[in-house]
């Protein structure tokens, strides 16, 4: 799935291609709002009214899950409150006063969409329901969810101001999928959790039918439904090196919407490694030739028609003639990547510092001896 493109000179034009709108035009979804993005770059491959502010139902729990994971408390026991047990809607049927590991609650939250689990998590991680909601909104702002406001940890229609957009939920999912613990939980088909008051374990099967039966490339996600939000769905898929995130809001045929978006993208795009980690080749300037490098690669999804429209420009600083002016700098400039006239990436270019020669103990002894003998002073 991955193609590697070679760099040619300080100002490089790479041939990679795109007819904007080709893939967009070939997708038709039932959802009122929808978006498809690539995980690594965040490139939007398809969207339909993706910035429309809407109710989101239980896909809210992606935020609840990642905050629980990041709290560092997954091994702690959570005492389930009366308030958690009384939460309406989908439930794990927790019992008041029982103690359950936070990690198991997160599995129940994501696989079975337990609203009681959401409240129990919120009270344990945030100190209170209101405290956790505050943390949810702080995290949303931190990661760039500009049109989102959380009012609860589960997505029930109990507040008028609990809203987001398909685009913002894609941003959240992309952030969450960078955490290996979240990826594991969201991609689990069945989880067994101890039941402290019974002789049998709780067994939870994931409600995400894309993962369990409908789509072989599915890697996880979260379902949602309320009477006012209708069907909402976040799902992820992977084929080779190509990882995708799809979000639909108010989608009567969401399973097929997601499969259609995934399959269209997998058919029309490849992941191209535009810049490779390591030494930058093709630089003619003697001050920088064979002395500059990139500390990470840059990959981007491209259609077969986009190859003639990508170029890479290296913008390097112009130090003085003194060699120390170059050697003292860490960043020599930037590698800017353009798709047509739009800049899609800018990576720092580093100058390779020359390692100082280490003197051996024998060399140091010789220096001391010759200095004492006066050899250095008189030749």
C-alpha cells in the first residue's frame, strides 16, 4: 500500500497526483453529516456537511474512554454509586456499592455502551460528574474540537448543549487512536469481566457490527443512538499501511455508509511516503551537502491522478562564511510539501552536528607530559 518517492534537489518537485472531487463525487451516504479522514496525516478524503453542529449520542463515550485511559487509574477499583446505577438507557447492570476495575468499566463503556459505566467512570476520574464534564471540555479545546460542547459523559439527550460535529468527532478519534490501549479496547470483539456478586463472569460482546461481522478491515469504533440524535457511528478501518476514520451523524444506513466510504478510499488512494526519515539527498550547497536530515518521515494519501501536483521545497537558512555559524545551529531550515498550491506539511530540517573527537587516556597523558616538559611551549 505504501509508495516511496525520491527527493531530487534543494527545491524538489515530486510527481504525485489529484483530480479534486473525483472520490467525493463517487460517494453517496444516507447520513445528514459525514466525514472520512486518513489517520496518519488527518487528510479529509470525503465530507458531507461535516461541520454541522448536531447531537452525537453515545459516540460521546470515545472522549470518556480516552480520559479514563489517560488518567493512569485503569487498575484502580471503582465503587459504583447509586447515581450511576440509576442512569437510564443502555446499561451494564452494575450494582450499587460494587467495586469494579476502571479498565473493565472502559471495556463495558465501549463494547456495550453502558451509561451506568459512563457515570461511574466520570465520578471516579473527575471526582464528580460536573468535574469530569469540565475535563471533557478542556480536552476538546486542547485537541481542536472547536464546535463541540460536552454536558455529560454518555451522550443522552438530557442537556440541550451537548453537541459536536462529524469533523470534531473525527479529530477526537484520530487523537484517541494514537493510544495503543484505546485501540485495543475499541477493537475488542468480546470482553470478560469478573462479577463480584455472582459465580459467573460478565461477558460483553461489541455492538459494533462492522467489527464483529460486516467488514473485514474494521478495527474498532463506537455506535450511538438516541431519539433526538438518531443513529450515530464512528468507525476505523485498516488495509495495509492505510488507516481510515469514518464518522456519520443521523444516518439511517450507517453500516453501508461506512463500508462505502472505506472501500472507495481504499480503491482510489494509496499511502505515499513523500519524505523519508534520515539524510536529505540532492542538496548542492557545499555547506549543507550530506549534512542535513529529517527526524521523521511524511506520508500522505494520494490518488493516482495527484502525482503531478505534489512538490517539495527545501528552504534553508543562509549562514555566514564562518563554519561555526552552521555547526552551532540545530535546525537548518524546513521542508515544505505542497499539493497544487496548498501547503500540506512543513517539516524541520536538522543539521548533523559533527561529533567531537574523544581523546584517549594515552593522548591525555601525552599532552600532560609534553606540557610539563616544555615541548608545547618551545617546540
